[in-house]
C-alpha cells in the first residue's frame, strides 16, 4: 500500500491571486526595540494610553477621551459597578418580574 503514496506530491496548495507575505525578522526586531525604549523612557501614568493618532480619527479620539473621563469620574464618586454587582442587580430585576414572562409548562395530558 505504501507504493500507492509514492507518487504523491507534497507541499501546500497554491491559490491563484494570493501571495504570501514575507516575514521581515530584522525590521520587526528593531521596531520592538524602539517601542521598548520608548515605553521605558516615558513615565507611566494612570490614564490609559491610546494607540497612535493615525489609528483613530479626531472624532473617535475625542469620543474615547470623553468615555475615559466619564469612567474616571464615576470611579472617583464610587458609582462604578463591578461585573459582580451588575449581575447581582440584573438577577434581582429578573426575580421581580411577574410570572407572565415564565415559560409555560407543557404536559402530555393537556
């Protein structure tokens, strides 16, 4: 049976119109080194640093800044809820609903 597989050509499939990306090992290593140096050079802050400005438009950046500011304000006031608190509140809300929303029980006799 091993003779049947002797003529099989190995390797991956060739797809038309799709080219493989070449890996640039040297360039990526230098880029990582530059990023590491920049991270070590700048002081750490409590605010979350957004990716470079070229990633987001002005409107998106303002929206993210506003959302971060609101989240910080809620945290300062002590109104920021943890996931556990949110789940507890939701379960309490579901417990208060009437039986109208329950699934009907189906039996063979009825």
